[in-house]
C-alpha cells in the first residue's frame, strides 16, 4: 500500500480486507461512504492490531466499526454528515501504536479514536490522546482502574467477570488455586484480582507464574503445576503465543484432572485453533459470547458474518467496540456537536445503548460501563453459556475512580493486597 491515502468506494469498503502492513510509516485505510450532503465527513479513528500475535482479536473489532459506520450513514449520518473510518494496523507493535496515535491525532484530526487491545497498547497511546485532546474509547475488557476524563472504557472489568468466575470455580472444583498470567500490566493486575477473590471466597493461592507474550514453551510450568496439585488453574494468558499452553496442557494428560478457568481464553480464536479434546471444559467469563440468542445478538452476528465471510469468532472485543461506537454517536447527536468536551459532557449524562451484549450504560464517576456479564464453558468449539449476571457495576471498592469528585484525576488505580 502506498503512503497516499487510499480512497475506497462503498462497495470496496465492504469487501476490503487489505490493511496497511508495510514499513514503520504506513498510510491509514480510509473507508468512504455514499455522500449524505455537501458537508465534509466526520473522521472516526481506529488503532487495532490486524496482524501479529494479537491480530486475530483485532480483525472483528475493526469489522464492528465498519458495520456501525455503515448503519449510521444509512440512517443519515451524524448531524447530517457522513462518517468515515481512518484505520491503522498497529501490527501488535507498541512502537507503531505510539507513532500512529500521534499521526491520527495531529494529521488526520479524527473526532474520536477507538483503539488498543492489550493494556500495554492502551497505556502507550492514552497519554498521547490526552496531550492532543482527542477523545478516546477503549473497548477492550481489561484489569480495570483507569481514571481519566478523556477516556471511556466499555469492556468488562474484574469486578464484573473475575468476581463471578472465581467463586463459581472454587465451588465447583475446590479451593486450591494456581494462577498463570501474562507478564505485563493486564496479567499482573488481573492476577491480583484473582488472588483477592480467591481469598474472599475461602480459597488458597498456591503459586502465581507470569509469562512474557512471546513465550510458547510451558513444559517446566506444567511440571510445577503437577507437583503443586491445585484444584483449579486460573489463566490470564494473552495472545496467540500463549495458546500453546492449552495444547501442551492437554498433551501432558492434565486436562481431565485439573480444570482451567480463564479471563482471556477464546479472545484469539482459540476454540477454532484447538481441538475439542484440548479445549472442552475450559470456563471463561466475559461480557459477551457470540452464542447469545437475544434478538440484538443474533442480528449483530448475522450482519457481521454476512458482510465479512470468514470473520473470526465474534467476542466481547467486537461487541464492546460496536457499542462504544454507538455510544459516541448518541452523545454527538445529543450534544449537537462533535466537540470533544461537549461530547464528553453528553456521555457523562448516563447514556445507554441497547446492543448485542444487552443494555450498556456509562457510569459518570468512572467512565466505565454498567453491563451484563456471563460465564460459559467450552464445548465442541462453541461456548455454552452457564450463568448470566445483569447490570454489573464496573468497579470494586478496593480500587475506585471518581471523576465527579476529582475531574482532573489521571491515573490507574491498582488493587493492593
């Protein structure tokens, strides 16, 4: 792809899957739409991995944005203007995140940015968008605690999912726990939440092991787990490389004897990559599963699969991105402006959107979402939803952000044990 901005027709927008992948300076992919009038289009920014270890997770997120933009444009756009997506493939590379964040804020001058998958990527770009006053939506489930008036976090937090997954697992399998997690802020902080909720429910954490994202050999760790003899393993492993753990776990003959509960399994299409003999029985907790049979969920999944055949599993990442985009649209319409502060003030009025995950409501104090949570068990390459928890609040009293009392707060609150 050349460094010139690529103009796509509406037809090619719907079909295009080619994304900027070459070099450290790459042109954004810009999706054009049928004109809604003489007004210039409103630019919607996207920074999502489409390649590299996290790429499989990012593809459905961009597709969800494309779907949402097409729907809004078909209904007349925002304030009578069409929307246009400016997307950069960050290629699972933090350096590209920081580079493209500056470019999308300063050169492209988007009205809002939806982006970031790992917490490391979020924390690389969040200060940039703060500095250049570009409204930022982070639509990924994460470890919680970010407190910043310029960001809205629509994904689930540990207070919504881990708090449900841990007691469910302890009651079902036993109180002795072994924790595995990715060695960066998501894994480190999520492991603390796992430990907290284990203790709160009368359990015992035997050990916690952390792994860099490039680790693919878990042989020594599996031996340690065998020796420790836990009742259950909690996993917060991240990315395509860590999928190797589940395959090696099954090969060691442990899948049938020590169950696994995870806050991340399935986000990089593990159910498609692994055989049922390797994945059946793993339990996870999310804000959405493709298998949900509500009318909104079925419509969302059908629309994505019709427009983008072969799209990877549609997880909370895609659903949260779609809902985050529509929340911004509602706020801009309510504010009658795309001005950043006017939109933020509209978002802080408790806006809700009924999406594929159910009703999602933004919490003014935390800029996070009150939303439904679910637990599900892997069964023959599908998820069997075993429990649902409506209207879950995004924060735990152990780590609370309050932007009402402290609107200039800008930090991440981290649980201390």
